[in-house]
């Protein structure tokens, strides 16, 4: 569109590549150091960030002191995907210095709005430019010349500010949602620990802790547990032997028998659409690792101990050597068994048994001997599951909101930062 132009970053900002290290020397001046991970993990940096305390020379302070409105990018990394990640200094009272492995960009504010520049550097077009230009084999870096040549699309300054404000608003919404998710995850972790240490009474309430009511507890191999709770090895809680699956699943075929790998277990649930399939003939040789709906798959390599329930659409699927099948017996409510495998007492034992040289794993023999706590009454198991289900539903709702916001942000960036749509009407709308 006619209001859009493109200029190299070097014409829009002063660019300086920092050489300030993390060392503290008595001959230098104390500073707060903005480091690589501060930029990599944050987009809007202010004085609430816990910056590292270090020292810098007078010359370094003069050259690399950061001001409100400066944009900082990661300059080099072991992965090309991690270079060119930007953050803006949203607010600082001073005394903040740009650290090593970073480049500081001081926008010429008569030409480009700092937040608009930040968002332009986040675009797919700039990401592709950096990936193409990155130099290195074991470590990748952006040269000063490459940073200066970064193509930045521009609209008039007043339109830039409107775009920046819109995108900042949705970033704020995403950040608030992520904080709520983090809070709920902390609540869930604390509740999980309490439920497997204290259990619930007949009204579904947490029992008082042992310090307050020692008569409600007894000593077990896993320490103090409520009366009516037992511990047993996982193998004794399974209907069949705990086993892993297909040694060599190939060739992959369409419409065959899906099989579950550790890489398929990175999320919160198993999804048939993401699974590879093997032939019926190969799967027929591994009937013992054929899973049924409601059973549990446990990762014994890579994400060791990660446990997910088999959904209805994966009934009859199979496993690979990196995953194990756990089919809970009549002592366990099926929903509770998943919670039990995720409790702290079980996770600690799995960690102790994990071993390996080229890759980490837990052997089936060790996994079978892991001891798990559980209430003997199925009703209490179900109450524990329902309590955790409620908080998981809240978490799932928040995660869906975050996904929706991220999708909305992606669409807005595509529309507002590329010239795909005219920004001028937004300016008119903001003025009314």
C-alpha cells in the first residue's frame, strides 16, 4: 500500500554490539546488567526485572547504558532460532547496562516508534532474514552489518503508534493470562502434594495434617500416610505385566495401526492426528503392548515418567520401546491411577531409578518396583480425582484463552505490520 515503505534498520536506529561481560572488578563501577536470558525470556523489560549486579568501565557505561525506549536483541547463540529475539526497555530509572551477546538498538524516534520497531523485528519476514544471514556452524551470530541491513517496514509515525498500542494491548492480555496459568499450576502442585499426603475425609475435605492429628496417620514405606491408605509396587497394581512396545515400527503407512512415541507425549493429552502408523502385521507381533481406552502410557525415555491416559480414539493403538503400558487393576479407579503416577512420591522414585549414558531411561524392571500410595476406598480415590479435575478444567480454559489470544495476535501482526491492510482507518478510529 502507498503509505508503506521499507528501510534498513541502520537508517532508523543507532546500533551497538555489547562487549560487557559478567565479571565484577574492583576498578570498575557497579551496574545492573541486562543479560541474554533477560531479553530472551521477556519482551517488555522494566525495573522489576531482577537484573544481575556486575561492574563496567566508564567507557562501557557511556557506550552501553540502556534507556527507556531502547530495543535489545540476542546477537548470537548455539541455535539459529534463538538469534534476533527482541525486547524493549519499557521503563528504567538508570544504571542499566547492555550485556555481552546482545545488540542494543536506539531508535531515532522521529522515524520509528520503539514498540513498532520491536514488533517489526518479531515478524516472520525479519525472522527469515536473520535465519538466512546467520553465520556459524556450532554457534550462530548476527554481524553488525546484518543487523544494520535488517529490512523494516514503515508507515507514518502516527500510524506506527496506533499499531504499537493495539499489539501492546493484546500482549498485556496474553501476559495476564499466562500469570493466571502459572498461579493455577502452583495451586495445583500444592494441592496435589496435600492430597497425596493427607487424603480426604468422607465429606471430600483434606484431613488435618499429621502434626495436628497424629492418630489419623500410620507409617509406611513412603513415610506417614492417612489410615486407610496403602502402598504397593506398580506391577502389583496392574492387570497385566507392565511392558513396552514395538522395537522397529517402520515402514510408516497411512491408515495403519497408530503407535505412541515419547515425542507424542509432550502435551497434556494424546492426539491421534499427530501419531505415525505401522502395519497391522508388525503390530500383531506386539499384542502385549496394545493399549485400550482408559489405560495409561508412561514415558520411560526422554520425558521420563510423563504419564498420559489413552483416549477412546486410540483404543487398539500400540507403543514403541520408549513408552510403557500400565493397565490399572481393580484396586485403582482409572482416573485416580493417572494422578497417582504423577504424585511426588512416585516421581521421586522414578528420578532415582533413571540412568543412562547416551540417553536417559528407566528400565521396565525398575519401573515395576516403583511403590505408589493410594487409599483403599475407591470413593476417596474418586473424590481426589474430582478435586484435581476441577482445577484442571480451569487450567484448560485458561490455556484455550491463551491459544485464542496468540492466534489473534498472529493475525493482527500479519495484518498490521506487513501492509496487508491499511492502517489509516485505525488512526481515524482512534481520533474519534
